[in-house]
C-alpha cells in the first residue's frame, strides 16, 4: 500500500531545527514504537513533508529540508501581546500555577479562533504572551521512516483526522 490521500500513515522521525544563527540543533524524535499517525491529504502535516511521503511504502525512508517560509513562516513581533493579569483569575483569585514563564495556554481570540500562547514574562504591565508557532523562523530538517499505512475509516475522512489507536478519539 502506498502513502496517498485518505490513507492513515504512521511515521517515525528525527527533527533538527536551525534558527539561522546557532546552526542545526536536535529538536524532536518520534520513535518507531510510538509513531506519529496522520491522515494524508487533509493538511494535518506540513505540505512539503507530505509531498515527500506521497507514493512511499512501509519501510521506506525519507529526508526533507523545509525552509522557514515553507514551514511555519517568519517570527512575527505582532503575534505578541500583554494581557491584563485580571484575565487569568479563577474564582476571583490569581492562579499562580497558571502564570509561569514557559507555560503554554490554550486561548481564544475575539472571533473565537483557537490559538496557543506561551507566557514569556509576567510583570507590573501584565502577562506577556507569544502567539507565534514555537518553530516560527526555523528551518526544519526531517529524517524518518514510514512505519505503517492503512485505509482510513469513512468517519476519519469525514472529520479530516485520525481516530482510534495512535490517533484522536472522540
């Protein structure tokens, strides 16, 4: 079976990232014992990564370099904000566990769009948050292997993502 649209593909990989200043550094490894499952052709992974996987079969290896523009874009200073501390109170009290530098918080904008924000600083002005993707501005280098391929269930295709073992379950 080949990796193609509407197939559930599982990959193991090693990712190195380069910020353009420090040189490549190890970022993430996904082992064969617990591979990453995704539904091909449904924008669940970076387009350039998916393009390299199309037509491959179980056991095939892959390698791809994705520059920052084709990955998560450039780092954008306009995707940072200072939010009043009062917005983070629970039951009228400041939540000290929540307001820690490095903490990533799921949030929603005024239009209802979901996003993740990382706390970068807490001071008298408020909670400084960064809404850029953690890999914004980074070149990516993936090396990996196709671990499995299977037919997607009709419900997975309808929902546009993997369900069940190794994937998302409702």
